[in-house]
């Protein structure tokens, strides 16, 4: 007497669980037809050229949307107010930006130097990087940040020096 709960080894056993194709009698679904041209494909202009990233972002929200128009009006008012009260600071904005970049680089380089042991320990232990590579990498970063800061802060002077 055979066990009714035993698995059958016969692949054609009608009592077996589902095996085979999910589309019986080879009635496979037909593939979706792909357009011959890229005329209406996403990421392409109506003339079939590839759109830039900004064009595809601009196409996400239509500019004739009333909410977009209200937002543009509000931002225009904010820009006018800023220009009215802070318009005299415009010539100094590049220098202020360079100062912030230099301060960030110098602060980060000083932090690496003052926390040298912690940096080497963390990168070599938890990130599983060779200690000799970590030290070389950190030295390279400190030199790059100090030299980059010097180059950014000397930009105006170097341009004046070599402009003659």
C-alpha cells in the first residue's frame, strides 16, 4: 500500500501541485509594440532629439499651471525685496562664498590633524582599510585641503598678478 501523502515522482501525475508554464497551451501574452521612432518616447523632444536633464525636469511641471505661476510671482517678489535691501552686497558675494569654502576646508583639515589617531583607528578597524593606506589617504587630504584653500583664497590676487 502506498503512502497517499508521499510526493509523486511522476511528472505527469494530475494530483501534483502546479508545475510548468503559467500560460497553458503556450498562449504567451504578446509583447507591447515598441514605436519605430522616438517621437513620443519619454526623454526625447518632439523632433526625436534627446532631452537634457533640465528639459526633462521642466516637463514634469507644466509652466502654465496656475500654482507654478503663483510660486513664480512670490519668488519674484522675494528677489525684488532682497535686491532692494541687500543690493549693495552683490559685489561681495563671491568673496563671501570663497571665504566659506576656505573656512570649511581649513576646519576639516585641522580636524583631521587633531583627531589623527581616531581617524586612523576608525578607517582601519571599522572600514577594514590598510593602516598604511589610511595614513597616506589622510595626508593627501590634508595637503589637498590646505593647498586648495590657498589657491581659492589667492584667486583674486593671482588674476591681478598675471593679467598684465
